[in-house]
């Protein structure tokens, strides 16, 4: 019996100044092979926590396109992870709206038969997602336009089809 597509996604958000110029990064890995796809996006002025949520939203939207059976998110933001797990209350008005969007996307995945989980990891284990988030900021602040869209080739594998 085939298990279907399993995605492991590392996410990170970065803000310089908190609030300050902010970027998000997500690295999707297919559990069935050496496939990876990285995304980075500049999101303008934001706090670190808003950037972390925006990275999660990007990851969930991209994951949904692949109709996976399992999505496992890894983040170095303890606040984000515990809020999504329901262990911390969401108090900040801006985060309440982002949390609701994330829960809606998670519920959409669940309705399609996808198992979702999220776990906290140390920053040292999230280097590629962090690099993507910071790259988005660096490129936006440098004024040098990037080629292509939000997709980035990663050194470890083939670019997955994406939108």
C-alpha cells in the first residue's frame, strides 16, 4: 500500500530591527526522495513573530499544491510552534489573524486526508531556512532584482514542480 507524499518543511522568518525589514524562508523536502524546493520572499516591515507566521503560511500554501499525505513543519520559533499546537494563547492582534489563517490552511490539509504536525527545533538545525529568509532581506535591500519568482534551487536536490 502506497503511503503517498510526505513533506518535511523547515521554515524561518527574520526581521532586522524587530520591527524592521523582514523576509521569510521555507525549505520543502519530499520524504520519498532527494527532492527539495526552497522559497524566500521579502515581506516588508514586520516583527520576527509576524515573519515566522508568514513563513508558515507560505509553507502550508505550497504544501497544499502537492496534495501530501503527511506534512511535518519544523521551526526554531518556540512561540509559533506552541501557539499552533494550542499550548500557548495567541494574544497579539496581528498574530491572532495570522494564526487563524494558519489554522484554516491546516484544516484544509486535514480535510484532504493529510496528517499535520509541527515541532520546535534549535536554530542550529534550521540554517537553510534562515539563510533563505535573510537572502530575501539582503536582495530587497540591495535593490538588485532576483531572477524568477519565489522558488530557489537548492544544492541538495531537484526543484520540485511548483506554482
